[in-house]
C-alpha cells in the first residue's frame, strides 16, 4: 500500500530530492563476508539442463553486467562428456570452467558466481576442484532436493550413446540404455528419450538430529577446504524441512538460504511433478517469515533469505521482500530472466545468420512483435547504449544480444521497483517492511498474517476521525 506522507531511507527529504529515481535498490547478503548486489535479484540454479548450457553466455554476461548473482546448478561436471573424473577427483571440467569464467570476465565487484552441489557433485569432488582453481571468487552452495524441487526436474536426452555415458558416470538413467529390450524399442522409435536422475540426499538419516550432524559435518569440511561463503538452496519441502533449513543455516553461519516454492523449475518445466509437488510459494514464504522471527525473538542470528518460486515482475519482487522483511535480501528468479536470453539469441541469429546454430537461434527473420519495436539491434534494445557505455564500443561486438536483453529487462524491473518503493515512501531495500503490504482477500490474510486491505491502518484512521 502507498502512503500520503513521509520518507524513509533518504537523508534529504525535500520533495525536489525525494524522486523515485533516488530509491536505492542495491542490497547485500552474507555472514562474515558481505556480497554486494546492484539489485535484490539473483538467478535460479542453471545446471545440467541443455537450455542452461546453450544460452549460458547470455545468462552469465547479462547477470555480470547487471551486478546480480548467478547460480551454476547441479550436475554440470557429471554430464560433461569432456570432463575427466578419477576416483572422486576432477582432473578436467571444461564446461564448469566456461560457466565460471564467462561470468568473471565481466564481474565488477557486484553480484557473485555461485556453484551448487548435490550428491553426485559431492562424490565427484566439485567443491575441491572449485576452491583449488578459483578460491574466494566462487560461493559454494549445498542443495537439498533432487532436480528443481523435492524431486524431478532433471534432464532428458535423445541419444542412446549419451544415455550410456551418463549411466557409466553413475547416474540413474530411465529406461536403462543397456537393456536389450530398451535398445530394440529405441531402434523402433517406441522409446525416443531417456531421463537422467540424481540421487536423493539424506536417505541414510532418520531424525532431524542426524540430519543436523551430517549437515554440520559437511559445512565444517567446506570451511576446512577454504570456503568463506557458503549458501543453501532448499526445494518446496514441508514445514519440518523448512525449519531445519533455517535453524541449521543459522547455526552454521551460512551466507544465504534460498527457499524455493512450487511450481517452477528451469529445465523440464512446467510439468506435472513441478506443478503439483511441494508447498506453493506464498504459504511457504509466509512460514519462512514466521520461523525466522521465532529465531530472531530468541536472539539468534537469522540467515539472510532469498525467496524463489514463480517471480517475474517488479511487484513480485517488492511483495517478496516485504513479506519476509527484514530477513529477505534477494528474490531468486528462474525462467523470467532466461526468456531474455532466448529472445535475444533469436534476434542475434537473424542479424548473424552464420552464427545462428552456435547461438541456438530459431528465427530466420524478425517476427512482427519485434519489428513493431525496431528493425536493428540499437533500436530494438532499450539498454543497448547503456551496455555499450559499460563495456566500450569495441567490446560491445562480443556481448551476446541475450545479455543485452537481460540487462534491459533488469532495468525495467529496477524502474518499477523504485516506483513501488517511492510509493511506499521507502527509499532503501532494507526499509521495505510487512506494513507495506495488504491483502485482497481474507484467506490470504489468514495464511500470511498480512491485514486485509480495509483492516490495515483502520485503528489509526478511526483515531483521526474521533479526535
């Protein structure tokens, strides 16, 4: 909701200075080491899915130019045919190196490159490889869940030889590419693809206390390796797992906890498992606030929170930051910024047909929806000149159009967020609060604890009328 007077988070409260463009959208997260971000946004985990690999240049360069964190998701090393793994130690990981180095090339001190690990990554020695090669430049992230959420959201492959490679790497591949009946069905085109799945974590643990001990052991090991910044990503589990994630992250001194609500996913989504498994975002995030406050009321350090699960617009960002304030520092966005990479690559493929296949572009000519905006890149992308100002005219030739599209999208989100902040008279991200929200129905008020629109400030209103 908006207010008719006041201004917080800005020194000069003169109306000529309290302009929405002066709202500061920068944020930071971390425990002992702060990671600064130009916007309260991070990408979702972009891992072994083919879309992540194909469009990584757009995603990574775009995120770096925007000064926001990007997450290299799980299984990147394991699915890379060119990687070399011997006895749980990575000898060579060209795809992971490409992902990290593409981002770091344009990193200017804002944002971060985060590498996520699941069961397979831990076995393959990803943590050891990353710390030895990149040191403090990379944040390591533990992952609770398999795929995008509790389970599911993995990858499909249409090559039986690649399916065999993945099975040889230790993955569960369904159906079994070595089964003669499956091979015959594949030859007959009755089977056209194979699904690769990761292992579930914590299957040998029976109580929260056992999970706690195992978790702390993992964190201690990562600290001994030299990691100063460690984060945790948890899928849309129920309340017990949410409480464990928050409390364990607090006790371990983690830098960030990402709480991801259903549905979502960046690879094989939307599909049934993603849409109908786990706790939806709003009730999950409402309970996140409740549980964080319980810790805070006990005087315990609450981990910085990132909320995820279907966000795309600036109002989504504002609502998420406010709902779990003051604990939420970031909003994690998956598919929305990825679309920028797709569309930008399609546009670039039109102007550079010789690179269309390399770019994974699908257009031979611009559709009317694009030509209505412009007929050449500088006209199509509102952020073109801003990006050129950052990197220079010569380097601009190397910037993926998808990165320019992502920069333009983030600029749009920034402008909208600034207007919401100014309307709420909050000129810093840290000043956004639950009091800035109202609900449009009683059910949402009950779930979130946010007052119904006519109940909010109703007592103050009546005091004015009865003075």
